[in-house]
C-alpha cells in the first residue's frame, strides 16, 4: 500500500515527533509513504488573515495537482489542520464546477492542472479503515497494559465531512488505543476545541478551552492525553506551563501522539521510533513500566 | 374487471387505497410487512387536532376489510420483485413465517408458557415482550406471532405444547408467492429518523431522552407504562418536559425537508403531559411552528396553557447535568440570550424518513433526492413515500392512487 | 323466508370449564332454539365444518355462542343468505367475570345467569332478524358524475372520472375553465429539485378535457337544482340544461379573504401600492413586475387572526415565496422582504424556502402585531417588530407591499342547530343556526332539494367535511364529495390528488347506489330503514334528525325516505316516537324484545340487573379490550350493541325499567365540536333525548339516576370497569327497581 | 422609535465582496451556531446575530465586531448548521474583509496571520520558528524583544526537544524556498485577483 505523505509545516518542526512516529508506524505496518515533492503550506487555520479563500484553496489545489501528477495516490495528512484545508478544497473542487474551473485557471499560471479525484485521508482514517484494528492489534509486541489514556481528537481531526468517523463522537482512535492494550477513560472533551489556530494569539481567551481538556483528563485519572493533531499537541503541551499560570492550575499532563504510542507498542525504540524523548511534558515514567 | 390492484403497505394510505378500490368493485391484493395492519398510526395514542384515538377510524376500516371478499391480505410479507408492465405485472411476495396458524384464538397460553423476551418493536424498543406475542391489543388480524429466535429453542416447544388449538406451527417456513396485478400502489410509509444520528442530542446517553414516536407509546394505555408518562430512568413523573423540534428535519445534514407533522405532534404530546401531570411544565423549542390550516386552532388552544411555553431556538446540545437532569443548550433567537435549560424529560421531534429512501421499490422508479418516489405509469406512490404528511393526506393520497390504479385496469 | 335455526356453543378458551352447558341448552330450548351443538373449539376447521354441514343441510339462521363478533369473522361467515348471530360469551360472560368471583359461592351462578341471558337475547335477535334485500332504485341507476367547479380540482376530478370510464358533466360558472389556476402566472416548485417555478399547465388540462368524449362541459352555468339521491340525481342548470347523475363532486375552490376588512390593520385601500397576493399574481401574469425595486410581503394578513380568519390558509407562505422569486427573476437587484410569523413550507417545499433565500429574499420575523404601513415621498414604508434583531425597525423606499391574504372556502357556512345544541350556550347556537339559514337562503352551490336545506353542512368554518382526519372525503350528504380548496386549504399539487380521490369516492357511491348497498361507514350493508307509514303521525323527527338529510317530506309532512342517501345508522329509528321505522335485521321491537328476554331475579335475591346499550363502533371494542386486558366488572351487567347511540329509541329505556331492570346506561362516542360519532350526530342526539327522559321516568315514578349516558373513546379501555363500578354503586344507593316482578 | 434598517447596500457588499458571503442568505436564524461555538461566551453576537445584522444592513456593528476574528476554526458550527452555511468561511471572509478595509478586529491574530502569509509568500511554507519571531517583532523593537524574552522558556524547551531549528535571529539564514515558488507566487496573485470583490 502506497500513500503520499503530506507532512505540512508543523511536522517539520513543532510536530517533528509526530512525523518520526508516523513513519515508524507505517514501516511497521508495511505502508509505503512517499512525500509529495515540492509541497507547499496548506494555509492552516489562520489562512484568512493574509489571504483570500481562493488563495488558500490555491495552496491546496497546488498540492493536489502535484499529487495527481506524481502518481495520484491517496494523500495522508497527519496534521489535522492540513487535512481539513486540503480535504475542503478537494471536496469543493468536486462539488462546485465553477470553483474547479477557477482553480484550474489559477493552476495554469504555474503550469499545473488538476482533474479531481485525489483522495485526502487523515492518518487515523488510513489506520482504522485501510489497515483495521485487528491488524494493529496483531502488530502489538509490547501492549500498553495499565496505561490510562484520555483520547483527544480535537476539533478538526474528523471534520467537517465526517468522512471516516463521527464528527461529534468519534471512536477510531479509542479503538486503536484499546487495540494497543491501553485503558481508555471516558472523555467528554474528546471532540471539543482547544483553541486551535488562535490559541497562540488569544491565549487568555482560549485558556479555559484547553484548561477544560487538561482538567477532565486529570480528573478522570488519565496518565496522558493522546492526540492526532499537532496543533492540539502543541497547545496542550508546550503551553501547559503558561496555561497553569493563567488558570492558576498545576496540570502536569503528558500529551502524546497516537502514532508515538503505536510505535512503542509495536516494539519500536522509545527515541528513534516513538520520539517520546521529544515530549516536553514527559510520559516516560508511565510508559517505561508498561512497554518494558 | 379481471385484474387485481396490488397495494404494498397496510398503513393508512395502503388500507385506504385497498378499501377504496375494493369498494368500487375491484379485486385487491394487500401486502403488509408487519403481522398486523394499521402501520404507524396504530402506534399513536391520539390524533391531532381532535385528540381522538386512531383506532376509532381503523376499526371501521378493518370492519370494511373483514366484510369485503375482494381483498386478499398478506401480512408479514414484502414485495421482492416486480416484473412486467402496466396492466400486466407479476409480483413476487415473500412471506415470513408467523409460526401461528388461523386456529389461534389469541388465548395467550403460548405467551404464558414462553420465557424468552424480545424488545417490543411496536413500542419502539421501550419495553420487553414475550417472544410469543400478540403484536398489540387491537391487532388485526387478532392472532399471535412467534418470534423466530425461539422457534428452535425449548421455548418454542413450550409454546407449541401450551397451545390447546394446535395453532403453533414450528416448521412454518418463508413462502414465496407470485401475484398477478394490473397496477401497483406503493404505500410503504415511513420510518422515524434515527435520532442517534443527530449526535449533539446524545440520544443514547439517557433513557430520559426519547423520540416523539416513543412518546406516543408512553402515553398509550397499551404501551409499556400502561399510559403513564414517566421518566424511564426512574419511573417518576417528569416535572419539566422539553420538546426539541426539527431534530434532524429541515437540516441539510439529515433530512433536508420539513417532516410536516412534528410541530403538531409535539403540540399534541404537550397536551398528553398536561392532561396527566397537572404541575408539569412543558417547553417547546422550535424554529417555526408549522400548524397548517385548521390545526392552527389547536396551536392557539395549546398556546393558551400557561404551563406550555415556546422558545424560538434550535437546541444545540443536550448534556448531562446533576442528578440525571438534562441540560439543554440553546440560543434564544428572539432575545439573543444563550441559555442552559434544565429538563428531566426531553422529547426529540424526529422526522419522517420515507421507507423508499431506506429500501427502494424493485422496479424502475424515479425518486427525488430525499428518496420520495415519483409516480410511474403503472406504479403509483401513495402517502408518505411521496411526501411527509398528515393522516388525512395519506387517506387522500391512498384514495387518489387507487383511482389511478383503477384507470390502468379498467376496461382491460 | 323460512328460518331454520341452530345454535352452536363453543367450549374453547375456558368456556367449557366455566359454564354449565346443559343448563345453557335448556335455556336455549326455552327460547325456542332446540337444535344446539357444542364443540371444543368452534373456530377450528372442525368446528366450522360442523356448522357448514348443517348450513349445507338447510340451516339458515345460526346462533354462535363463543367469542366477540369482532373476531373470527371469516370463520363464521356462511354467505349473505345465512343469518349469523354471535353471543359474546368469552368476552362478556367469562373474561370480565372470572377471577374476581372465583371461589365465591355465587360466582358460578352469576356467570351462568349472565351467559344464559346473552343466549336468550341472541335467540330473540335471531328470531327477529331477516336477510336484508337490497334497495333497488325505480329508474335504471345512473353512474355519471357531476363535477361542479372548473378549476384545477374540478378539471382533475372530471379527467380522473372519465379516465376510469365514467361519463362526467363538468359545470363551471365562468365562461372558461381554469378557476384560480387560470389567474396564476406560475406555480411554486412542485417537482424535484423543487427550485424552479413551474407553468400552470392549464392549457394542456383544458385540451385534455376537450378531447375527452366522456366529459361534457357546461361553462357559464351554475346549478339551479339538484333533486333526487345517489344513483338518481336530476340536475337542472342555470342555462336550462338538465341531466341525471349518480354522484357529485363539488370542487368550487376558494375565495380570497376580503382585503377591505384589513383597512385598519394594514391600510389596505389607502395606497395603490398596497395590494393582495391575488393582485400580485395578476401583475405577474401581466408581466408587470419589471420595474419593482423594493417589495415587502406581509404574511398572515388576516390569517391566524381571531378577528379575521383564525385558521392558517396553508398556502400563503409558498405563494409569497413564489411571488418573491418572480420579483427577483424580473429584477435580480430588487430588494424583497417577507415579513412573517412562522414560515410554513411543509415537506419538500422547504427547498422552495431555501431557493428563495438563495435568490436573496430577506426574511424578517415579526410578532403578533401587524406591521404599520405608511406612505412617504411617493414610496411606502413599513414599521415592524423584528424578532431576530429584537428591535422595532423601519423599512422604507418600498414600491409595493403585498398582503398575503388567506383562503376562504367557496361554500356557504351551514351549521345545523341540533349539532351545536350541546356544549354551547343556547343563544350562540341560535345565532349560528340563524346565520347558517341566512347564508343558505342567500346562496347555494348545489341547490339540493333536501328537506334539511340546499347545501352541504359544514364544520366550524365553512369547510363541508365531517371526519376530517380519518375520512376526509366524507361530507354529510351521501354521494356528494368535496375536493380541493373548498374542502381544506391546499396547494395545487395536493388539489390534483384530492380531486382524483374524490372522483373515486363518487364513482363508488354511484356503484353502491346501483347495488343497493350502503357506503361508508357501513359499506356494503344491504339493510335500510322501512317506514310503516300507516302509523306515522307526521312529527318530523326523522326528517329533522337524520344526520345525512336522507329523508324528504311531502306537503303533509309525511317522510319521504331516500334509501340511497341513507347510511343505515338508525338515527331515524331512534327518533321515531311511533316506532314505525325498522330495518330487516335491526328494529325497535327486536332490541325491546331482547331487553324483555333478560331474566330479572326477584328483589330479595339482591341481584340487580343493568343493561348497557353500547355503540358497536367504539364502545363495544373498548369493552372487548377491557375484558381481554383482564378487567373485571359486575356480573349483573348486560351489554346490548347498537348501530349508533342515535338509534336508541326511548321506548327501550321504558321497556327495561318496566320489566324490572334496575339501571340503563348508554355508551357512545364523544360529541360536540370534536365529535367522534361515525354518524356525526348520533351520540349527540342520544344525549339530547336522554336529557328529556326524566319526563318518562317521572311517569314511571322512577329515579332519573337509573339512566345515564357515558362517552367512551375507543382507547379508554381502563375506564370501562370504573364507569360500571360507579354506576353499580349508584344503583345500589337508589335501590331495587320497584317494577320487579310486575 | 423604530430604527431604520434593511438598507440593502451592506448585505449586497457582503454577498459580493466577502468570501462565502452569499451563504449568509441561507440562514434561517435557528441559533445552533451561536450555541455551538466553543468561544460563545466570549462573543457579543455570534454568527447567527451577525448574519441577522448583515441582512439588516448594520455595517458598523458587523465590521467593528471583534467576534468576526475570534473563530478557532473548530468547524463545529459548519458541521451542525442545518442550512449548510459555511459559517467558518464566512467568519474568516468577514475578518479578511475587515482587515482589507483597515479595520483590525483582533490585533494579535492579525499580526500573526500576516507573518504567516509573509512566510508563505517568501518560501511557500511556514517556518514555525520564524513566524512567531516575526510576529513578536511586529510589536516594535523594544516590545518585540520583551515578548521574545517572554517566549524564551518555551523556545528553549522546543529547541532542547528537537522540535525547533536553531536560528540566531529573524530571517537569518533565509529559509529554503520550495522549487515552484515562482509559479506559486503567480498562482496566488492570480487567485487574489479572482477573489470576490477583487474581480475586474
């Protein structure tokens, strides 16, 4: 099975451990990932400030056109923000002939063309639907026994089309975590927003959102939050100390990527495959015992 | 007049179509999926706006059927194939086994003997019934059914043994029959939209969130609570009841059309609550109240009840509160206020999904994008497979479809 | 016919164990039924074969003592020439009495007496029943239909009838067919994807009518006279033509609500820019929408308003959406507003609402108060509450304000006096009746030559229907059906369906008249009332009280029955003080004799007897169900089913009380504005009559508490034992009937 | 006293110039978006009321509403809107339109977003190290340095966890451009020219 990988800007930096672990998991499960050559930024959630909607769609249409030109495989976009921007463009391209025409006029400026049909997939989608929970469970060498996780999808991971999971009450990642042997705590915030694209610039305003998530996870006795979105990971983890200051709390909650735990459970190396050393709020303590 | 008219569906439209054609002198084959006639209206407690029992009219219709030799009835049957052309159809009917024959006197001894229970589909899953059962207290035909799940079990044998009339037939098998017909009326009705699909209402999270069709069974004397409106979580009477309109209807993500009857149904159900529970308060959350024609009088009457209030707001979330209370989040679109309102019983006014959306007619037919069927030359839709609507529209439509069918067979 | 009777008693369903069958055979013998057979399961193929063999051997009157007549009807049907009488021993003697009285000394005795009485009554009933002979019209029955009204409903009714092979006379008062359809520019979207305005299709319809050899069109005509009855109506038109028809569809459509009445509220008449939706349609049809820069539609102009039309006209929202879209099509730049209370676009027409929005129509939700319309600088301005802004706003620079006025049925309002006699204050009732009469005197559609008046009776508004939920086509005049907006406000597409259905009902009615059988709700019934005229005192009660206006009168006030108008309810039979009206299988004498056949124990036995005359349509099933559900009640009760409470003749009460019965109850349907009585007025008339019974009781020196009328709905199963228990208490308080033993 | 409303010019302006602005027409004022937004308590109007104000022609109230730039892009409202209104896209469109008109609904987000696009225009991608630095420096040299010190702990943490490339200062050394940068730039310019309100 071959897919395009669209790492996006996040996985190049703040989400580097996501990229490392996605690649490790793909390797373990026999997926071939090819990076789209010369991809560009998707525009992300903040796209509207400096650009128009058509400009943002242009960014994504270019990536789709490149993917089509380079083989037309399904594109895996691990970053939820990239996923949503790209799938939106892909969808609207199919649904709105006028837009499709416009985009092609625009693409022509750079010598590109897109005829539609390239599929944009979230990493959870591919793991759950193309591989399946059973294959994932079969690959587990070191089950995460005793690890209690709060599974946090965030907002953009399954939206807006609900292509592969419920938009309000998703379950794919829960099922994957259970396949790894982890204990999934009930988590009402699983699909609530953490502040997403404006978290960084409106931290005071968004603090209660992220605080709610960290709070419930702590309350439910989770050892860590598991996510599939680099923005959530960043907001909840990197700025956790800042949040504690704003909210007067003392959260100490590791936030890890689903693929990091998979890589570990598949018997991968803590650093090399799971990149768990890159988490600022360390989950090492809990995981050391579990996946020993 | 040699040719039959085949009517699919024994609900209000289908029964009307069958009777009106038969009483005009035509032979009719009536095919019903359930073990009884009456369809969805048989499950209603009362009709709006008269607050009268549906069985009052159904009884007359059943009497007409019983006394009319022109109607041939198949229950527990579905049409699985249609071949031929207008004036000359061969229709395949697949009848499921009832495991009970005509000798049944509905004495109930089989049910007494059987231990296994199944969810009551007549009560929309609200209660459990014995696996040997009378579909409901007014069922026509008035005969028991044995659920296939117990046929090969000890319970099945017990049922057979208990029957004094040799009416239990455990080796009953599906039957396939071909009927010839000149024209077909498709009146397969509707299904309540799956409330769990409107995820933000968390339908499955509390037994005190029910749908409007379930509310009918709660209020019906023959229902799981004997007609008492209670919270299913603890059996207590609710104090603050909410009705959420357009729970899936008028929504491009669910049913993009208006289901037409839900506003009136909720107004009616509000009267059920108020009739039984003098202190209970009712709030109806709505976008537009659609009480067409003389039904407006009913709306006027319900509005006059001080304990029934109306809030223009589509509820955006139902979440659990303390002590099992349900918290409804909404924006009052008149005042602009965002509110959290506590209720202890929430009724979702889910809409009508045409059964032709869920399962297509086995013939070359055209549907609109919601699954409502368009008429063809020899196959005519009737009732809620054509549009969502009230009972009288189904009767009107059934009667109209009957004449269209007659036009095909008349003079042949 | 010679009656050869036999009785079959069933021992199944516990009857065998509960009852003494030797005793029952004895009782039957005393009642004149000597041939008695028993079977363990009479409804089984064996049991049925037993009866069938006897029928084949000449038995033509069968008494079955088993279960309720509502079940096993197929099994116990031996053809139209064999009279079958069912004694409901299972439901009415066994189920309702078992457990509670089990073990008590007298339990078996009471139950046995109960079963015996039911068999006695059934034996009498069988003896007094005859096989009905269908009524035959003197002239050859006519199957042709008359359709009155050449609008969309009328045209479609005519076409539908003709396509089914029936001759149709289509009468239209205007010079051309079309009605309001002819005045419409476009139709709102009716077909998928419900976004495009549609042509009216009138030309095509008219062409079809003209090409159809079975349709005779009379334009420029109204109906001067409709005489006769189903199967034999004779119609005289204003143009002088006359023809016979078997049944009638009235499709006279609607009238716009008078905008002049909105002069105060909505300034109608003060400015030529304030027009109605009807005017707007005319402008659209004339292609005069082009210059409009800003238009506002005001919904519910007079509708949903207690001072005007309290009901919702159902179509005005869609009409305004359509007209708004037409304005937008003529000028996409136009500012178009719809000021509404609730947007009512049921079903797929929600998409019409969305489409109007897509086209840029702006919707403003108002409150109950009408917007204020004023003139400023040659343009119009509206001041209205804007609910979503929660503010009062002013919209100015409007070229036009369209009032979305509602629909009134094109039919005079006729509410007959007895119908409102109960549950309404008498002054109001009189006023209503007077208004009705005035309306009839001034205006009639069909000019029926009926004793009760020239028009179809109507409900609260002028809609001429009756059971508008379950049986929407049923008017109160047999063989005459209404279709389209005269029946109920409805859209064009629905009117087409409605007309097609009404055509079928009319075809059926003519068919039934020809066969001599009843139509709804006693479809297929061949019995009909016969009048022993030599004893008639010309009291007019039958002619006045018939819910269907079936009986005319001659100059000397003698009743002139029209059996094909009759629904066989027996209200006339109940009304007749001289007891001269009887059916072959239902009569005053029959029920009276049944009552008298009940064995009344001596006073000192302390076993009272109460009879309940129960409506067989609703009360009887409720009783059946109550019994099956396990409810128990006094074994001193005897039920007697009646066709309708309206058929209860007062003499039966007298018969009962004078033969020592301690109490009489009547179980019937709900009456009043939301009546459930299948015969419209039967239950109400029973109440009226019973309210006057004290006179009779006084004559007998009896307490009025002994007689009671109860309304019981089909689903009020649990009330059955409650009502009975309460009544039995009353009877106990009142004490035994002093006439016992006389 | 009635306020004058429903002048059509503003709604036409929105329909024509704002990205996805025409979607506003479809709103039936049910209120679901207003209650769905995670930042509803921070909003004065919320989407539904904004749409209502747009239709009523309340230009100042809409254009000056800070709500139009408070969207977290969580897509909840879009998912739930029964009319299929692309609520987020309209919100974003309105924010963009306001910025173009010189109105800054939310200062920080505006600055950050601008830095973001600068990066896209320069390299085709966004450098997570560079953008925050650019953003912080936008406050002016003194404030910028102060802000940078504020963020220092976080930067250090990222750096030490291999989640940030080390750089000495903003723009040094310049990030690598994508190969097709020239083409992309042309495309983006063309797209801008074709965007609502920019045609012709």
